C-alpha cells in the first residue's frame, strides 16, 4: 500500500500478556477489509514474537513503553494516514463500511468521533468470520450489548441483560451513560469483579492526525491501563466537537469486543493513573495540553 492512498491509520497497542494477542490477527484483518484505504499499526513494547498479525504493520517500540497511550503515541509518529483511529487489539469493526460511516459522522460534526456502540462476545476470534460479522435486530428495536454469533455470521442478543442509564464521571464531567448488567448466570472470568460493563468502546477515537498533534497526543505520565483515554478526550473536546458514537446505537456503526478477564482494576498502576488524571483535569484542558506539548518536545530531543 503506497503512502498517497492511505486515508486512515488504525493504531493498536499491545504489550505483556494481554488477551488481545489471541484476537489481533482477526482484528487487523477486519480493519484491512474496510472500504476506506487504511493501514493497521500494531505497536508493541519491544515484542517481536506475536506470530500472525493479520497484515498489521508491526512497530517494535522501546520495552519501557508499557502503556496503551505511550504505544499509540509511537504509532502516531510513524502513521501515514491523514486520520487516526485509536483502538485496541481485542476490538474489531463490524461491516466493511465501518470506517466510511465513522468518517462521515466525524465530518458531520466538524471534529472527532469517539466511543462507538460495542457488542461483547464470549468466544474465539476467527479471522475469516470476523470480517463479515454483523448484528441482527434487537427485540422491539432496543439496543443490546452481550451477543452470541451464529454460523452465518449474525450476532444475536443474549436474553436477560439489562441496559440502564446512570450518572457517573466520564471524560472530565459527570454525565448520564448507558451501562450494561450481564444476563443472570453469565460466566465470570476468574478475578473479574465487574458488576457492569460499558456497551461502548470507551477508549476508541477517530480524529485528524493534526488535531492529535496539536493537543500533545497522549499524556506521557500514565503507565499500565486506565485513564489515558479519558485524558485525551478532555483535551480533544476542548479544541473540537466530539461526536459520541454510543449516543446513537441505531446508526449501524458498531464494533465487537472479544471478552476476557480484566485484571487491571485496583492495581498500583491504575490507582496512580487515577490520581494523575484527577490532578490534571482539575488544572484544566489548556494546562494539560501545554504540559503534554512540552513533554512531546522533550521526547524528540
């Protein structure tokens, strides 16, 4: 793929023993099957032994960059697309027109597009099947989140889940969000203490590469998982409108998460990230951006 036909660079971080290792080949293949010319940059923290990566461009970043934001910064630095799609190794787009629809939504709002509706599937990621998976209709037209997949590639809602709206802190503000409580009897992974899940891809964002650079990219102070995506959202939203994909689950723009254990809650890294995030948001978006632009300049020296 030549430089001048790449419209979107999809940037995916992966390090350590994250479960996304099992799905990254299928996820990359789904992105590369889009009707918009794109590249997939898989940024790892010094790991070159991933096996099949589904056609992704492998970027071996320094081993110390063990955080999704730091790895996405490294991927953005070598990206060839005018637009960046920031995603994960365990989340695949649904439909070959996912990117063209997302780009249209971003253009309609004059800025960025973030946090699309996300279906959640317990099961393996098979490359050929993921490319053409599609959601079926919900009961009575209601949105749904937990799914099963039939042999024909259609996703079906799991009966018994509850989606409600709750007020909580989200990207620097208290707002009303949809939350999903899994169906009764849903098997929990060992060590997974979550009572609810977001029915949208919390960290995903589609934005112009220039805008990403203008806000200093991801803050370089976060390590491990958590808070780096909210931090970026606060900065981007201070400079441009951000359309929230989850606010329109009927749009047909949806992605699929391959469920796995979530061992990061309550870890020292996550607690440190939460403290840093609270301090930065209290100082305001302008100060956050200036701090990160200074950090970006220092990193280039």
